[in-house]
C-alpha cells in the first residue's frame, strides 16, 4: 500500500505567518527548522528567503520578504504578495510560533524515516550485504530524530552552476545549439561555447568594437569547456564547426585563380630579371651601368610579385611558432578549434622545452605581433586575432593552472570557462537529429558571415549607440567593487579585469551574426549589450568555479567527486561500501582512500556519520559505516539561487 506523506500545511502556514507578524521570533526558529523541513515547496522557498533576510540583519517582515522574492523572481511562484497576507491571517497567535515549528519539524522527521526505509529497501533489493542493511537501518532509525542540521558550508562554487543561456544568441545560432545538444544528448553549454568560437572564427580579425575614446575590443574569444571522456565532444565540434571548413574550401577555390596568375607572373618576372642580369654581366664597360640598372629594376619587380597563400581558417594542435607564421600568412586571422586540450601542453613547451605564450597573449589582445622567419624578412601582424575553442577533460583544466606562466602572464585571465554538468548516464537513447532546415540555415549563415568579412584588410569598426555605451558603463560600475580587496572577485582579479571587455566582444559577435551582410555599417544597440551581459554572468559563475577547482587540492577534488554522486543519485543515506563501489577510480582505489574526502564533507556539513550499531553476531566482517545526507543538498535549485544571490549582495 502507498501511504500519503506526513505533513501539516496549516502548521507550515502558521509558523511562517507568525514570523511575518512578529519578526523577532525568527532568531529562535532558525535553530528548529530548515527549508527542507517544509512539505510544500513554496513554503520552503519562503523560509529560505526569511533565513537569508535574517542572516543579513534585516527584519523578516512582509515588505522585506515581498521585495526579496520579487528580486529573485520567486514572488509569483509562491502565490504573490496576497499569499503572504493569507499566511499572516492563518496565525491564531504569534506566541505559539515555537509550537507550530515543532509540529512541522516532527512531520519532517517522519518523512525522513519513510525516506530511510525506502533507501533500505533499495539497498536490500540492490544486492547489498544483509548485515550492512540491518546495521544501517538500526543506526538510521536510532538517529532519525537527532534534530536539525547546521547550515551547509559551501564546498566551493561548483554546485548548481547556471546553464548556458543560448536563447540570447541570434535565432539561427540558438536553434542549432539546442538541436545539436538534443541530438548528441550533451549539455547545451558545449554546443553554445563552440558556437561562440565559430562566430569568433568568422569575424575575428575582421571587426573590432569601439567602446569609447581609444578603447577598442577585437571580436575574437578564447573559450574552454571542461567535460570528462565519453561526452561526445567530437560530435558537437563536428556539427558546429563543419560549416567553417566548407567556407574555408570556398575561399580556397576563390583564391586558386589568383594564385595561378601570381605564380605565372612571378616566373615571368623572374625570367626577365635573370635575362637582364645576364645581359648586364656580359655587357662592356660603356653600357654596363644602364643594363645593371635595368637588371636591378627587373629583380625588384620579380621580388614584388606576391603569391597569395591558400586561405586557412582553422588549425588544430599547432606550436606557438606555427601559429605565429599562420597568423602572418592569413592576414592576422586564425582559429585553434579542438575537442582536446593538447594545445596547452604544446604551448607550455612539450616540444621546445620552453613555454611560448606570446602569440596567444597578443593574439587575444590584438597587439602587434612580430614574426621572424629565416627565409624571409621579419613580418608585422598589426591586428592579430586568434580564436581558441577547446573542450578539455577536467584533469587538463587542473593541470594548466600549474603550467609556467599560464596564470602569471595572463593566459588564464583571457579564457571564458564553462564547467557544465556531465549528462553521461542520463542520456536519452534515440534522440531526434537536428532538423534539416535548422542545420541548413546555420551552415548558410555562418558561411555568409565568413565570406562577407573575408576581404576586409583593416578591421571594420563597430560603434555603440549612446544607450549601449551607458549599459557598458553600468557593467563597469557593477564589476569594480567586486575586484577590490574583500570583493567577490578579488582572488580572480586578473580574469575579472577583462570581464567588461569580454562582454563587449560577445556583443559584437551577436551583432554581426544578426546583421550578416551589413553589420559593419550599423551601431550596436543597448539590447545587444544586455544579451551579452547575460552570457557574461554565465561565464563569471563558471570562472569562479574553474579557478576554485584549479586551486583545490586533491582531497577537495575527491570530496566534490563524492558530492557529485550524492547529488546525481539523490540519495539521503549511504554506506561507505556502497559509495566505494560507485565512485572507485584510479585515485581512490581502496576504501581507505575515501576517508579524507568524507572527512571534508563532514566538516562542511554535507554528511553525518551514524553511530555504529551494537554487534549482534560473532564473526563475519564488520558492518560498513553509514552516513546521512544533509537535506539541503537536494533542495530546490530556486532556493539555492536565492541564497547565492544573497551571498553576492553581501560580498559586494
């Protein structure tokens, strides 16, 4: 039989209403109730908001609560301001707030017991050792009423990162991003970041955005997505960058006649110069000076004939020296796009033994690059625009933090990081392919953007409307306090200092993608800056997580790995043996290897070890230690976002 869960909505309404009538009682009730103790999700969201307001030192009154919920976008979800008045009217007296809270807590404990019972059933049906099931059951039931949990101490910023907001991109790009993500069953973030890299490849080096005065931003980006092996990164890269290879082929075919003509002209001029030189050498003294002048002019004419090189938009695993030469040959434009991260090891000196970051630093900033070649005179690339679009394994992301110069010289500060949640194990089998009209439109439009800007030698300058410039100023004002000592971005000030410029670059790409053939002649609107700012917020959240992850030690990484399993399985309790079977890997190859990670999670309040039950039999192996999971680990995402917003306001 299926029984209804234990709850009392009247008590839940009464305890919240009592706080709204008498805000000072909140100090007493926070020790009795957590958001997860409420059965109705809306009540949990309201209680979380009250906890945040109380933690900020503000009175938890209806006005403050309504303003907070409106700011987080949750006011309509909980029933609007009228529902807050309904809650207040449901309270017989605020003096009984503690009594109402205990009723709510009692029902929450009862639901917890039911959940533990279901977990034990799953353990038994899943083939777990009977002794483990019995031992875990006794310990869990003994401590099911052990009281409320302490607030979580966040284990970095990796949890509940925002999803890539592909809807801000032009429709022909967004449709392709969503279509590829659905077909490959990969995170939207992967296709979205590769789409930005594709737009950067098409426009990089051919357009720049003038913000104000001498401040100009080129239109190229560095994007890096971190996903484990088996995540279908290559399939996504193939779908999103394939049209660039088609456009590159079209450019090659268009250039071939000019190459043939120039090569022929070079041979003719060379023969003429050789003939003139022979004539000058064989002339007598009286006519030698004239013939020597003619031979010199012929040689200079031959040297002046420039043979175009075959256009190349994309390179893969190139050395820094090769990248510099290609930039010089390709008029300052080149993209390194790859579903692997081998390029990092290459520029760190895998072949030369010496790191060479200059071409990547200057290629992002657009600073003049000098290319020295043995066979020719040195070349200057006035406006290099290097695009970087990679999908790497998480271990690669952690390794690059320790590579010489990557942080100190500013390479990491130039990267837009994305750390999406892995979908492996939750993928839909037989997903629909990308609709043909969407794939066709994407290929045609991306190719049109390449061909439209291909002939620009000096970059097109995109201007901002006055309203767009004011929106950029607002972003600068919001970012500056975060960079100061004690600010939210103080530990990534190198990355944060380039944040506004990155938003402007993204806005330029969105603008060009919406005006494929005449974007260079139109100013960028404020609405485009606003959309780019949403992407900026996404990348800021992921950058905080990426730098936090790169700076974490191995124990913290293992703790996050365990926490990821807890979140994916939505488990409320587990045994150590059960956990080991699920998360065993090369770094955690024995049960004992779990101990440091479990200790970190206990210190942060994510789990609680249960007391071992008394032994009821002699012999046999001892029961595996059991753990309870903090209820807030599985709380609604909206609640997590509300708390994160409050933390951001406090740090600012």
